C-alpha cells in the first residue's frame, strides 16, 4: 500500500510516520517523483526523488520557529518553518519580529535525473510508479490527522534558495492573489532537454544533450548528521514537495536575472523537496539481501555472459575475457595520485561496418545500469561541452558531458572519426578525455582556475586501429570470418538469448562483482614479485612497473569475475596468459601495419 502523507500529518503525529521513513525498505511505498505523474502530486506531500547532485548552492537561512499574532484577537501562536519555503501567515495575522532568534540554516542541492541511466532502469521506476499511482487512489492515509490540500494552505513567506545568505520578506495574500496555487504539471517537467518549453531561458543543466529527465531542488536539514555529500553523488531522498508558484523568480529577489532564474526557477518546472531522510546510492539495480547465492552462481552466470560477449565480439574469446573484467572494474583506492583499479580498454581492429559499434552498444546498455555512447566525430568534439564550467552570471555550475556519476560506462566510438581539424574547443575536449582515461579526473573550469574532481567512469574505446587516446589495455580483435558474414543474425540471437531470468542474473552479477572487496594473499604477492623479476630478465626494458600493476589489477578482476573474493594462483596464472596473448596480438598487429605501410 502506498504511503500518503502531508506535512500537516507529519507535524501532528510525526512518530507515526518517522518509523516508516527511518527504514529505507519502506521507501518503495512512497510516491517516486521520477515516475509518478506529477499532476497526481500535491503541495507538501511526502514524496521520493532519486537523482544526481549537479550543483550545490550556498546555504540558505530560514525561520525555524516564529510567532504570529492575530490582528483582532491579539492571540499569539508559535509555528515552524521547517520543511517549508514560505511561512504560514494569513491576511488577518502578522509575523512578530523575533530579532532573528529563530533563524536556522539548511543546505540547498540542485539535483537532476541520474545522467546516462539506461532505459531498463527507467522502466523499472515507471513500472513501480504506476503501481504506486493505482494504490494511492484507493488507499487511506496512515494518519487520522486533518489533511489540507494545496489550495487550502495559508499565505506564506518566500525563502529564496540563495547564494546571498539572507532571509526574504513576507508575501501577503494581496501580493499572491495573482498566483494560482496549482499542482505541478507533468508536461513542464518530463522530457526536458537543455531548456524548459515553458521557460525558454531556464536550462535544466543536463550533462547529456537530448536526455529526458527532471530537475529538483533538494533542501537538507541537520547536515551534521548526514553522510558528507559531494558533487555527482547519486542520492535517494524522501521529503515534502513544495510547489507554491510564488517560489519562482520575482522582481524583489536579489542578484541578476540569470542568477534568480537559476536559483528560483518556477516550481512547475523545478519543484522543491524538503528532505526528511537521505541516503547515497551506490547500486541502482536491485540486488538480493543475501549475496551468497550470487557468488555461488557467479561462475555459471559468467559462462553465459562470456558466451554472449564472444558472439558479439565475432568469436574472440580472449576479448570477451577482457571485456568482462572491464565491465566489473572500479577505482577501489587512490594513492600517490594514482586511481588504483581502473581498467580502461581499447578494443581495436573492429570490422569496417558502420552498424557494428551501435549493435555492440545496444547489447551493453541492456546489461549496464548507466552508460553513454559517444561517437567521436569532429562535430561532437568541436561543439559539445565536455567539462563543467562555472557560470558566475547565473552563479551556478553549467554541466558538461563528463559530469557523470561513478560507475557510468562511457563508450567512445573512434570509428566515427574522419579527417578534419579540431578547433580549440575540440582540442580541450580531447585533453579532457585523455585525463579522464589516464587519471580518472575531470578538471572543472572555474574560468580563473581549474579544479580537479575525482571520478570513476570506466571508458571503453572502439577503434579500427590503435586509439588516439591513451589506453593501457589495447585488445586487437581477432575476427572469425564466419561470424562477420552473419553479423545481424549474431546480434539478433544475442538479444534473444538475453532474456529473464538470465538477463536479471547478469545485471545482478555485474553489479555485485564490481562492488565486492577482495584479498591478495601474502604468498601470492611473493610469487607475483618473483614472476615479475623473471619477466624483467626475459623482456628487459620492454617490461616495466606498469606491466606489474596491470597484471595485479587483471588478476583481481579475473578472481572477482569467477566469484572469488581472494585472488587465487589460478587467477594469477590466467591473468599472465591473457596478457601474453594480448601482447602477442599487439606485436602481430604492429608488424602487419608496418608491412602494409611500406608497400609501394
């Protein structure tokens, strides 16, 4: 049964609802702003929102408690400003000056639908949203307290979510008479790209052009008790929705028009959400509470996934092994400026067919929660904005393509690159990609200086020859001609094969293995050092410390891919064999390319 709660219910009997909110297992009963049609929601209703922190405004001051006095009876009443943007004060009442004794502070976050979220995750949210919607109509609220709808609320005070750190003045009933206190229209918030159709000057600041989604301003309280939040964190928030039209940019607001529009957009386009509970999300798809079965079935699921990937990679089983390792990789530690664990991969020697890379990506996006396909065309490199940039006129961070949350897979299609010239913007974008791949950093542009932000975005580069971008793991594809001749049928069969329950098992497998911890036994560390000494003696200057580091990372990923939390000798030997075959291919490919280039 869906939970239906208004702020008035919460204030009259908070304990009846607090136990629901304090247990995240109950959050699925709360209407999800991402999925439930917003015209079904009302002002001050308890809702839930899942999204990424795109920008952080300066803290906002508000009246935590204040007194109002009736003009005739002179009766006084203390009221709360918590979880509200405007105070409760009717035309027959006035606010008593309390010399700022009740001023408190809350944090203001600008959140957007998680970028690069794949369709199957959206479908799960929409499916649950429709169930909530059907349950809300017939269900009774859990509280017996009086519930006031949006049109019954009293005139209130506007708090501008501001960078100026001031408390705004009171809006009286006459000043609000021109506003219609209406519910949020779904047409204003769904399917927005860069700008809202109802507010052309308002950019919703999505990193990926053309991506559907919504934006939401989240206001958090008691920040000392919350886990530290940072840009690009994905959060799940439960709070009270604020849709009062008077919250939009007004002439009385301080700052420039651009700044006021950015910080005070119409709530019909960017609603406010006053958080009563918040948690950071690492996993976006559902995983079982008991992970024992996932590890027990890991080898069987890996076998099925390996078969599918081998077919997609035109019969190349070695490339499939590397791709599985890439799909479960993540940065597990940063030390001495290095992002340990990241495993960028360049898949080269792809068939010269324009449909291959898109077919390959169409399967990957079915098994990954977050991914983005980037055709590396001259137009994209010269025109897209890759790096977030601070807009001082609007006093907010303008998003860029690389402002992605952790564990978002970026697939760069270099086969689309044609002869031409990169302009200054294109060169800067290429440099941003290079830094992301090699260091897992994105340097945000603050105009007068740049600031590096840590990220964890696995990058897969698809190319015909060796990529122009730096990548330690170059895997030349070894194509089976029989698979190449039946390419459409191969992918049709792969998509037919990837159906539930296998598809759900693969999604869970990739998620759990990616975030699992591991151990590297001391005896295996000693063996790795001895083997590396032998490799140095045999290979000389061609073997470096980077090769050892790559072998250690690969051994870890091989173990995890088999459901092993401790790196085994077998995984270490398998990693050595994979690297030997990969280097043999690179050498063969280099000789072949040199021979072709020397032909008359």
